[in-house]
């Protein structure tokens, strides 16, 4: 198999210079040698570069990523009318190497959820995001190539988290008794219900939430992992990104009931336990400080902690 080329600053500068000459637009920060380019530190799935102050260049590193990036361009156009917050717009896209795609996007102004706390009004923005995703026609998303994914087994994840919690306890990272809150009975009660599949961003990390200094959520980045599936996955993502109380408040404001909120909470808690344990074993490349912070966010207490009996809801469509 041919080794994919590694993009350099010169590669990026030449590509962007050709795009801007072809009318993709001008960018601040340009010099006589071409536009200023610098790698984006956050995120690692794409080779991502700031281009001046107005654009972001994302280079797909392999053919699988290129396929998802092509799908993302179509999906962003589909979701944009349904969301109250910004979705990046591509001003140019194509191939930067044979079979490997790029997109030059307008930058959504703001920082990330790792830089700024989300305010109460920002939680309403997140509620609008969850509401809008539910309104996107799932079948139309699937025609664009968005995959349909089955809900994860909370019982299987509970067992994996239990083993991981023992390793974290040995490293003095977590009290393993916390996992006792998620009992086998609760795992059954919180199983995903049929007919609840919606378009899910599936990557609501802090680095993908564009947050302004006043705490408003201004945009959502990186739609390459979107799927039609369990809405609790996005609630879980928000719990890891902004904390469990804020995530549950946003989901409740979006109209989600106790079951998906609690399910999302436990997905987040189990995921963060497993990931931190993997990092300590050298099996996860995530920064240790960030994984510890995400664990704390997921385990923040909420008012809705008692699992009760849930009524099965009628459904028109199953996962």
C-alpha cells in the first residue's frame, strides 16, 4: 500500500495560495510569501491548519477519512437550516493528493468549550442543537451516506467500566464503588428504546463546540462521525464536554425525558472510566490531564440520579 504523504507548511501554503488565486477568497494574515498557516493543536483525526484568521484547512489523511469528509460536506448543507448555531461553510474543496480530500472552511469565531465555560444561555443553545438534530430527516441523511448505528449495550459497557475501575482504584484515580450506582437492573431499564433513532453528531467534544467569551455556543465543528442512532450518545458527549448537570439540563430543555438523559449520563461515565484506564496502560493517546477532567465532568452529580421504572414508548421506526 502506498504511504500517504505527510502535509507540511509548504504543502499547505502552496495549496491555499492556489485556492485564493482561483477566487476562494482573501484571508487576513497573508504575507508576500503567501498566507500565514499554522497547525491546529486540538484534534487529531484530520491534519488541520489555521489559514490566516478567517479560514481553516482540513486535510483528510487517508481514503477512509476522505470518504467521510465528502459525506460531511453534503451533510452540513442538510443540517444547517435546522440548527440555531453555525455550521462551517466550505469555500473550496477538492483533493490535495490522489484520493485524499481537503476542505477550506470559513472559521467560526470563538474559542472552545475547553477554553470558555458554557453559560445558562449557552445551555439553551445546546438544547437548540439537540432539537435541531432530531428534526433533520433521518432517511435523507442516510441517502447522503450517513450510517445507521445500533445502540450500544449498557450492560457490556458497565462490565468493561467495572474492570477499568479496578485498575483506576489501584492507581488511586477513582473509587470503584461509584460504579455500583449502575446496577444490572438499571442497565436493562436504561436500554435504548425502539423508534428513537435520530441524526447524532457523535463527536460533541469540547474542542468541537465553538464557545464565545460570554458562554454562548456559536457553532459545531467536525461532522465526519455523524450517524443515525442513539440520541443518548450526544447527551453523553455533552456530559464529557460541559459537565453532566449542564448536559442534562440542555437535553431536558430539548424535550428529552429521564431515560435518554440517564442513559447518556451513564454512557459518559463508563466511557471516561474506560478511556482513562486505557491511557494509564498506554493504549489511549489522549492527554492525561484532559481525560481526568472529562472523568470529573461526567461524574458530576445531578438531581436525577435515581433510576425508576420507565414506560416503553410506542415507535414507528426501530434502530
